[in-house]
């Protein structure tokens, strides 16, 4: 009986399952994610499920899903990178949100690039590239390279990437390797996000490999991609952006296994995000135009999932006129921090007893992970803050001695180096006895401080912790119900809905998802019955799912199920999936009697369309098979699909414009030691 080990590393919890295809889940465990050292939480989780196993070396496959990449993009975090743009001008930064995504990270414009036919538009300025690489290398952790029309001719991107490796040895991402579609700014954005995520995925994979080696487990190590398929750890290290939406993809695959339904909505709620996907005929729908995460539209193929910054650990903000606002940033629950550092409760009690409420009362900060650059790359203020956090959590009121420290503190948060701890929905659950295991006293004290801070801002909130917690819980339920409806409408009526409902539509939606007693007093009761009904059944998974989603069922007249093992669904999905790799070949005609084949590795010209198509089909299949085997598949099945674009000329003749050949190789990952041979 083949035994498989599934691991899911999320922003709050790390899960592990021991699984067999014959018996299903044999054992499962959860551990709190320790971002500063992932080996701690992963070791704890897999230790729990494996310690009862007589022969741990018999594990034949280890597979990981992770929300770390998704969370980093949603929260706007990541390591510093340098973007090298070839053949672009500064207007490129205004498209696809590229400029805002870069933030303060450096961008360099290099002469070079190609035209739509793949011909060189200008010679590559390698001297300028060399100077820029050497100048920025000390202050960044990785490079991203994006050339104009590199999908038609990748030569310049390949040259610059080689130069980065030669001069620095730093990780480098070439945009043409991530996407084959036109849209240079979006390719550049995808490359930037990929480069930023490399250090985080390295930490994860190295931690798992170390732990497996200690247990003498030599099984193949796989990672779940955003489309639900698997890739080897080696491939994932080069293209970590493909693991964006890895967690939601694994949860969808796992939910299909657990629920046994073919048509359903899958909701995966974690500490940071809520991810909602639609399954039709047992398969998740794929995003036709690339995954959108945290408002950033990438060119990564992934399941069509709506990702929202709403989770059990969402930051709770107070806004005049808007009440409580949740997310998108994650805060560390104060009850968890006090559980791990008992002195935090003492500090909270001192703040509450103070005659004058301190600034940032109830908020603490601590390091979240190790530096990905040297301290020399930090400003003096950032270094001072970073060093202040070296011994554990510090009250934000103590940390920010003046307004001048607020911006450098924000930069540490944006890079994911530090995290704020405060009152969260998870703390509200502790106050309400819906969740246990952490410090309820800290949660209640933080709730009182939160109410006092609100009062100073002129915002009225319940003073008693239980009442405030109930208000927060209701906000979570209402927000979750609203997102479920919005995702359902987006799937069925995207053109009619748009990105945001109008004010009337928002009012209708709010009235439908609220509890009846919240919709108004009998005197002002509306004569309209605001009722919604979801046709598709909903399967809710994730650690907080049982806390919120049963309360939603009645409001949406929906069949909502929280299946057994829902809390480790992602880890299950990680081991029941397959490897899938695709390669696209594009055939164009730059002139009469000339046919060019554009591939990720090369460009080749033919005198006849027949020969060009034959080469494109054969080469794309070969590359797809190689990619699948490299990604860990054994004996993959390969098929291809051809789509031609033809137009009519003035005389009514059908004229060839281009052809796209998509080759796909699919197979189960190799198991055991034999997979390495």
C-alpha cells in the first residue's frame, strides 16, 4: 500500500496528512506556521503523523501546497527585486499596474528588444545591462528581465539573464519563460512577482528537504501549482509564481475528493484569505486570461478562483461612517502572541490600566522571517526597528517613538519582515468560546483596548468584550456571505456585474446577507423581502470554516457542508493531484512564402506552412513531454490542439495569419526511489 505525505503551509497553520489511495486519510495534524523558521512548524506537523509509522522510509511521495505566495501578493509583500526592461519606455510602468507593483524597487530601461515578427528592433546594450546589474545587486535579492516581444524571440532576455547569473549568481526570472501570450507589461509584472517570491519558496523547500533527510525519506518532493497540477520542487524554485493560488487549487482538488460532488462552490477560508472556486463536472474552471490575485492580473494559468483578503486573522480597522473593516492584511492574533509570550498579557493589562490610553494601544510587532538582503541595504531607521525586534515582540507604542518611524516600519511590514499583532476575528472567537487553545484573557483585554481606541476616534463600539466579539463575528459572517454571492455572480454574470456593484445593488446585497434582526426595527421594516438562494451546494473548508459558514446557510438559503477533514483539505489535495505541463508554439508569416515558428526556446523559419506546422507540433509535444518528466511525471500522456487564425482579403480569399499549437503532457508523479532513476 503506497503511503503518501501531504503538507500544506499557510499563513496561520501548517497541516500534514498521511494518505493512501486505498484507505484515504490515515493520520492528520496541524501546527502553527512559524514563518521565521518553517522547519519548526513543518517538523511538528509531519512528526505527529509519522511518529506512529513503523517504516518512515516507505513514504513514496511528498507533496506540498502553500498559500505563502498568494498571501504575499495579496498583502503586497515580497523580497526586493530589480526589473530590467529591454526595449520598453517608461510608459510601460503605467500599464498592468506594473509601476505600483514595483513600488520603491529599482527599474532599468535597456536598449534592445524585438518586433512582432521576432526581428531585432534594436541591438541589446549589454554594457548598460552590466553596469545596472552590478549597481543594484547589493540591494536586491533577485532580478526580473522582460524584453519587448520576447515571446516571439527570447534572445535578448536569455543574454541578460545569463549576465545576471555570471555577475551575481542571484536568482533571475525571464518573462518569456512564464507566459507565451502577448502583453509585455503583464509579462513583466508576472516576472517581478515571480522574482520576489523566490526567497520565500526557497525557505519552504529547503526546510522540507532537511526534515525529510533527517527521517531518511527519499521520496520525490512535489509542489502544487495554481492550476491544481504538480511540479517537482526543482522546477518550482525556478518558477515560484506558478504556486500562486497553490493553496486554493489544492483545496479545490481536496474538496472534490472529500465531498464527492461534481458541481459545487468550494470556499477555502484560512487566516489571511478566502478563496472561492466553481467546480463543473468534477473539474475546477480555469482562468482564461491569467490569475488575478490581490488586484494584480498576472499571466499565470490557474484555477478560476476569486481570492479575497478576508480570513480568521484579518486586520480589523475602524473607519468613521463605515464601522469595522476587515483585511486585507493579516495580523497575528493577540491571543496567540500572548500564548507564546506571556509577558504580552502583562503589557496589555498595563496599557488598559493607564490613565491615558497609549498610542497604538493593543498592538505589538515582531519579526516574521529572516532578512533576504544584508542590513546594509536598509535605511538607518529600518535597521534600528529591525534590531529592536530581535528579542521578541515589542509594543508598537514603544517601537514608534515618533512619526518619523512610521514609514520605515511600514516598509518592514510590506516586505513581510515584520508583522503586527492585534485583536482579530480569531481573538473574537476565543472571547466567544468558539475557539480555544490560546490566551482568552489576552483576547478579552485587547477587545477592551480596541473599544477604547474606537471611542477616542468618535466611533461607538460595544465596551464589553463579548459584545464586541459578537459584532466582529457578525461582520465576518456578513462579509463572507457577501463574497460568496459576489463570486457566484462574477462566475455567471461578469459583464452585468462588473468589478463593483452600484449603490442600489450593494444595498440589496447587504440586506440579503444580514441577520433578520439586523435589517431594521419593525417600525422601519422594509416592505421588501430581500432573499437570495444559491443553487449550487457549497463546500466550506479551512480551519475557520466551521466557525462561520454554518451561520451563512440560512441567510443564502444554501446547502453548505463542512466535510470531515475540512481543516486539512489542502494537504489532501496535494497528494491526489497529477503532473500537467503545456507548451505553446506560435506560427506566424512575416512575409510571403515565409513561416516562422516561435517557441520558448527558439525561433525557426520555414518556406512552407506545412513544414512549419509539422515542426511546431512535433517540437511542442517534445518540449511538453520533457517539461512533464522534469516536473516529476512518469510516462505522461501527450496530446496537442491546433487553432488557426484566417482572414479574408479583398478578393474573398482565406489568408493565413497565425496558428497556435498547444501541447499538453499529463501523468501521475513517479513514486518512491524508482522515480529518481
